[in-house]
């Protein structure tokens, strides 16, 4: 029996088995659910990342409605759910922002901010280069017409 002390081995397989896995967005197609599913869990250790992913997967993740107080700087600057430290303190101390332990950080905060910053600057620089190319092509056309007119004057 399962109530016996020390009896940890089962003699039969699991009685009820799911035929399909749980989908947290099957019936809930809200914007909040989409944001939660798309959230990148950065600045945390491997264990905390797995915990947060489990919460998201089984609809247990609850986002913060207002910022929480950081345990290091005591400012209301913690914007991520289940975290105890703000991004600045966690980066400075190089600890997990959720559990506060000094372990290997899976996805550092810096890489995420660089990823978000680079596309904007790349888009702006690409847009500028496109404008320059258009202006150069316009100048080239004008230059060609000037050559044509000079050739006509020489003939």
C-alpha cells in the first residue's frame, strides 16, 4: 500500500494517463496570455528558469500589477514577477534575480538589452543608408543627363 512507511515502489502503472498535453492558450486567447508566453526569463539561474517556465506552461504565472521592492536597494524597481531583486542590483552582484543565490546565470540581462537596442539602431541606420542610396541614385541620374547635354553641345 502507498500508506505504508518506506513503501515507495508501485506494483501497478499509473491509472489515469492524459491522452494530450495541457495547452495554456487553448481557450484563453487574451493579450495577457500572449505576453506571458512570449516573455523571456533572463537574469535567473537554471533552476529558477525552469520553475518560471513551468508556471507559464501550466497557467500559474501571475504578472505583477505594480513594481515590488528590491531587497538590496529597497527601491520599488522590481518589475518581474517572482523576482526579489531589481535588474541593476542583480547585474551588479552577479546573482540570480529570483532566488538571490550566486549561481550561473542562464541568460544575462545585458544580452537582452543589447538585442532590443540593436534592431532599432540597425533599422535607423538602414533607413538612413536607403535615403543616401536614393539621393545618390538621383544624383547619378542628374549627372547622366548633364553629360548627355554636354555631349549634345559638343556635337
